[in-house]
C-alpha cells in the first residue's frame, strides 16, 4: 500500500509542480469480530492521526500496541491535567545562568516539572508536546509564571539576592490577541519589577503570524520585560528573522554543544554564529554546557552567558535560593 501511495504522490507531484501532495494513511487490522464498526474506524483514524504528524511525506501507520499504549497514556494525562493544575502539581524548577566573563549567576530559567501527589516526577518531554497540541500549555505557562512571581515577592521581602528569571511561553500564546497585555498585567499586579522577568519565545513561534509576534515582543520590551529567542538554530527559522524582530538575547540550542564533541568543524560554526549575533547587538547565551572543555572553548568567544549541567541541573526553588546565596565564583 505504501509503495502504491508513494508512487501515486510522486507521479502527481511531478505532474503538478507546486502540488506537494503527501498522503497520510492509517490502518487497523481486524482480529476480534465482535468490535463495533465505529470502534474499528476510530482505531484506523487514530493511526491516521499518527501518520499525519509526518506532514512532509506520504506515511502509512498501522495501529499496534505501541500506539495503543501511547494513546492510553495521552488520554490518562488529559484526564488528570485540569485537576493537577488545581492542585498545584506543576512546579517550577530553576536552572542558573552564569556570566562567562564574571562567573556570577546572572539569571535563571524556570522549567516545569509535574510532581504528582505520590511524589513521582513527570518531565516536560512527557507532556509539553501534547499540551501544545491541546492548548493546555498556556495555562501551565501561567502557573509557572505565578509560582515565580510568588517566589520573587517572598525573596524580595526577605532581602535575599534575586536574579532575573526567564519563563517559557509557548507559541500557542500568540494565538491570543491579548497575550502581551495579560502577561504584563500579571507581572505588574504582583508588583515585581519587570526587569526580573524574561519571556523565552521558541524559534518555532516564528512560523506563525510574525507581525503579531513582533508586536508582542515590542510591547514587552517597551515595558522593561526582556525577551529571548529560545532554541535558536534548531531548524525553524531563517537568519533573516533576526532583522525582523527586536529581542534582547539569543539562546543557542544545546545541539551546538553536543556537536562540538563528535563533529569536526562544529566549533567553527559556533564561534562564527556567536560573533555574528554579537555584531548584531544581541546578548548571546549557550545552553547545554556540560564540561570544562566546552566552557574553556566558550571563554575564547564573545559568548555572554552559559547555562548547563556544568553549573547545575534545574533545581527546586528552595534549593535555588540557597544556591545563589552561597554561590562562589
Ligand atoms: P528548553 O527550554 O530548551 O530547556 C532546556 C532543557 O535543557 C531543559 O530540559 C533542561 O533541563 C535541559 N538542560 C539544561 N542544561 C543541560 C545540559 O547541560 N545538558 C543537557 N543534556 N540538557 C540540559 P527540560 O526541563 O526537560 O525541558 C525540556 C523542554 O520542555 C524545554 O526546553 C522547553 O521547550 C519545554 N519546557 C519546559 N518547561 C516549560 C514551561 O514551563 N513552559 C513551556 N512552554 N515549555 C517548557
Ligand atoms: Ca527555554
Ligand atoms: Ca532551549
């Protein structure tokens, strides 16, 4: 079947130059005869939805136990997410950002963890993609922001040292016209200086309405909220987008660091990208720095800030409070 579909689409695509047709096909093998027709069709549709995730190529997916387990898991997550939010099970962890020049902690990134009542921890790779699809991510992002605002309020009142904290805002927020206003309102209602909050916007947001995105970014920056582009270089954007948007910081995706280990020439790319971004006036942060060798290599560049396991993994907020109070260069 797949051969036939591939042959059909390539024939169509060569006949119609701008066609770009791809077929998504789902199959379900009938073994129990007592299932209803509706059930059988639903399973084939589940398989087709899975096939559709690969938009670019003609894909055939057979509904099997792996897919069944994945869908069961998704349904269980969807079934418990609203309650989990109510019960404050989405917690923000903080990972320090360290200045290359001074070795001081100059910021932190808030990363969500789902901590269930029995203390099992669910990591973002298990639910972010699903929440992006069903839209729930926007509520999780606001829950993370609220936790950070509460933390900063408490720390400031106790005269503890604080650093700007960046919060991830999914591209789904930009579907909402009032996003920028709503976010700013939350910060000002909490009475937190806007300079202490940074909005991380993933590179993939640039696939949507670029005008709205650029307006939102300007709205934040005019009011003192910093903005960074996350996962830069991970594949969605063109370099030209750097001309269209005005952000403070570019966060280079951690694959740049990963490539350094095993791909000769990767260091040339890293060095030149950093140089280019600095010449354009951005602050540059590199993610995923794990070793002393990587740090030393970056010290020879103009990279401003690093974030990675070399300094620390993301940690619960109480631990982070101790970490910055005791941090020594
Ligand atoms: P991200 O925003 O690129 O976050 C950095 C990820 O890299 C984090 O994974 C962090 O734990 C991990 N990381 C940091 N340093 C190192 C390192 O040295 N080596 C390696 N191998 N990994 C490192 P995490 O926390 O699992 O988050 C994964 C992704 O989930 C995030 O990638 C972000 O896209 C998403 N995410 C996490 N929290 C939130 C959130 O509150 N809202 C939204 N919208 N997305 C979030
Ligand atoms: Ca991020
Ligand atoms: Ca990132």
